[in-house]
């Protein structure tokens, strides 16, 4: 499936904002080159696009949502650099180019990830952002919880511990809800927070319902692509899950079962959006379609 037409201009605006923040918060050094290398060259920008599309549902402009969107993408970029390290998934290829530790070295890659993580929070705490102090604090708290030891980092730890072991589908789902799902949920929550308008408890619950289904659908599709796609298309090593002896949705449900799961999750996404009756969720629906039909 081709990306929705609003992706390309949004991606361009996100890339420009990422570059601007990298210029602002890092000085000329190998470290800053490595951060830039990992952030700027490639990536679908799904998470910042979700932040902005959610903000738009609640009446906020792209410009207003951009700082929150950029902070989320910086956390994502840091996680990919660290995930590829020899001590973790030990990958040579990411976004069609050598991983950060291959292009530079391990120490620089560790520091580039650390730098991007800190930069995300430094950005969100900037006094000039167009958000109220209370909203800023909520954003920082959401992002820290999602990416830290109650979220993505815990999911990664469970994933590493599970290598070579058989895990049941519920445990797999729990691991992915932490490792991939929490940051996707934070991307969407930060979008709603950046709008400053009142979001009702029902709307928050429906957004979370959408995020949970989308995060899992993203992951199941990732597992499917690891089997049916190829290294050139993916821009990362195809078959990496099998090589690391990881339990995946296709390994537990079969390819057809995994595809059924993706289809069911897409319906859950759409159902949650339909209940957000007074909001224009058309872009979020298009993103969900893209996530489950993407080829990379
Ligand atoms: C090292 C703390 C730490 C966490 C790593 C997110 C993560 C946790 C690892 C990434 C490994 C992986 C392949 C997970 C599957 C889902 C996923 C996050 C894929 C990569 O995200 P995309 O497809 O990547 O959005 P692009 O390159 O398009 O930004």
C-alpha cells in the first residue's frame, strides 16, 4: 500500500524540525554526527505522524504538535540505535544503511542513544514551547513512563530474556505492549495533550483503545514482514527474529493466523475511532490502514 498522501509533506516538516532541534541541542562533534546519522537518514516517522494527526483531531495545528512529535521520534531513534548494538540484537543494517555502531563505533552509538534520549526531555521542558506548564509536565511524565523501566525498556529486557525460550501468546503480547506499544500510545497521548483543549475521559479511553490495537497490529505486521519480505525492502536484516530464535506471532499462530490477527486488530482500531464521534479521525484511520498493509 502506498502511504497516505498527507504523509510526504508531513514527513518533510518533521524531518526539518528534527534537524532544527539537532542543530539547537548539539555542537559539532562525532557524537552529534552520529545522532544526526541515526535520526535524519530514513525512517517512516509513524510515531510523530500519529502525534500530529491526533493533535489535529482535537483542533491543534501541525506547528503546535511538532515539538511533542519530535521528542517522541528522538526516543524512537535512541531505542533503535541501542536495539542494534552487539549486546542486544546485534544488527548491521538499519533503514538501509549500516547501523550506528557499524558506521561509528559501539561507544559512540551508546552515547548517541543516550544523547537523543536526554535531548527529547530537554526539548519538552523548554520554556518557549506553546504548552502550559501543566501539560508539559504531563507530556514529560507520559514519555518517561512509556520509554522507561515501566515501558519500552522493560519490554526490551523481557525480549532479551526470552530469546531461545518458548513463550506463550499472552506473554508475547505483554512484551510487545511494553516494547513497541507504550511508545505508540505515548505518541498519541502527547498529540492529545499538545492540543490544550479538554479531552473527556471517554475520549482518552477510546484513544488508548485505538493505540493498544494499533501498537499490537504494528508489531504483528513487523513479525510478518520479517518472514515474507526481504532485506533490501525492509532496510534491515530480514529473518532476524528467526535467527535470534525469537517467539513471534507467525511462529505461534502461523502466517495465516498472524494475518487474521492483524485484520482483527485493524477492525478494533476503526471501531475505537468511530466512537470518537465528534472528532475528525479520518487521518488516524488512514494511518492504521497503512500500518497493517505496509511493506517495510
Ligand atoms: C534498546 C531501550 C531499547 C529499546 C528497544 C523499539 C525497540 C526497543 C526495538 C526495536 C526493535 C524492533 C524491530 C521492534 C519492532 C517494532 C519496531 C519498533 C520497529 C521499528 O519501528 P519503525 O518500523 O522504524 O517505525 P522506522 O525506521 O520506520 O522509524
